[in-house]
C-alpha cells in the first residue's frame, strides 16, 4: 500500500513539473475546438463546459474547478488547496490536497481518488474505478540515515 501511495505522489509531482513547464490558457469557455494541452490555474476559477474536452492534465493551485455534465478531462486532475465540483468524466486520477471535492451522480473517475486532508462529498451514482485514498499519507521517515548522510 505504501508503494502505491509513493507511486501516486510521484505521478502528481511529475504532472506538476510538466504542467508548470507547459502552461496553457486558464479557461475552456472560448473557442469551439477541443483543448490540446495541460492547463494550470493559480488562484482562479476553471470551468470545463458541458460537451468540451481537455486533452491533457488540469493542475490548480488555490482555485475553484467546475467540470460540467458531459465534459471530459483526458488526463489527471490535481488540485492543491482548492475546490472541485465534478459532474463530468476524468480519464485518469483525481488528486486533491486540502479543500473540498464534490462528485455528483454523473461524475466518473477512471483512476484513483487521492484526497488527504480533503473533504470528499460523493453523491450516489458517482463512479470511481480506482482506489479511494482519503486518509493522511504518513510522512517519509529518514531515521535510518546516519548523521553524516544527507537527503537530496
């Protein structure tokens, strides 16, 4: 179980790194074509409208996310200290660290829900195909290191 958690945290950090490098616009409400890249939002709101698809990952810092009915995120959704209301589909993982996750009866998450220190509200009918991990992830212990060793 610890290896699974480490893998999920590693995936989240990788997504965060690449999302910061490849930043796109912060709104899906304009234009008729599907979005083609990852989205990063800092302290703002993001709405993926009904019928729209985000072909990439969504990373939000201290913001509010709304995934409307019949919307699809073809990637991971990662939220740090924000709120997400999901009525649509997420094809990979939903990661929320702090804040509130609301999954309506039409929400579908094909991967895991990782939500430590997060309030999770899940309506009847919401589907999560992967694992649901909501407890706090234990800190990494470095007690096995000798006094002269350092951690990078």
